[in-house]
C-alpha cells in the first residue's frame, strides 16, 4: 500500500496524559499536513511541513501541541496534558509541491483520539 | 480568511435521482477548489478539483462540478445517484501559498434503494 498511513488508528487516554501520533506520507511527497476533525465538522488545518521545515501553524495549535518531521519523511504530532476538548480525529495528508503548481492532498485514515 | 459554506447538511435521495450539493466560498482572489468524499469507514478521497481553465470539471464516478466565479460557488452534481454514493461530501478551497485546505462542514448523503 503506497498511500498515507497513520498510527495508531485509535487512542484512548486519560486527561492530563501525553499522546503521540505518527504519519507516514506517500514516499515522494515533500509536503505533509495535519488536520483535526470533530463530529459534524469538516477537517480544520493545524500545521504543515515542506520537507523537514514547519512552515505554518494554525492558531488552533496551542502550545500543548507540537509537530515534527525530523528527516522530511514521517511526522509526529504530540499533545501534552490532554484535555477532553482534544478528542477528535487527527488527519494527516501529503502532497507534492513545486514548479508544477497546485497538487492535491492525499489523506490518511486518521487517528481517533478519545480523552476520558 | 477564507471560509466555505455547505448549506445541505443531510440529503436523502432515491436511486437514480439527480444530485446537486451546494458549496459557496468567501475569498476575493484566485482559488483552487476541491470536492472530497468519505465513504463509510474509509478515508477522505479526492472526487474532483478545479485549478483553472474550463469551469465545468469532471471527476470520478460520474460526478461533476461547476465553478461560477461571480457566485463564489462550486456546486457538485451527478445526474443519477447510486446506492454506493452514500457518503459524506466535503467542499474545500485553498488560496495557494502553502496549499492548506479550508473545508466546509460536509454534506451527509444517503441514497435509498
């Protein structure tokens, strides 16, 4: 399977705990995006990387959230001191970028986080 | 900041009925427009996209969408829906730069036999 993969698919944690999610993009894609989706809403942009550089962060990404893409391949999203409001589906997407202009994003299956 | 409105939150149709899902965006500059679909238990998949050129774009599975710049709209259409089209449909826009997507709230489509 050469699509975007995310692990774990489901995570249940207690309030106050830290969690980390992983995203493996399509191998030749240099851009990687994180989105969050809550029930009844569309995905909301959190942050994106071009190669290993984090180029933009949404105001939704509080200081409890941190994302990395250390070698420009896979990425991790960590949430510290989780709160019940963090319960959501966390989606990863990847795309190409470059002189060819706009490229569509390919989404992974998501990680569903439940904070109890 | 750009925003996307999808006015139909839930749509129920019988097989063979025609479909039109509304999508309006707010942004005065150049936009790129997308429709994504999420079938039950599956991840988001691209249905079709508009970057430039012919405002009537065709996607997979018989879907099409028309970009009307004057109305800031990008409505999705299908002449005859099938039971297998039951899914959630999301309209999205980006305005270049980092290509981050702004999504609408989605339309849940149920097609009955």
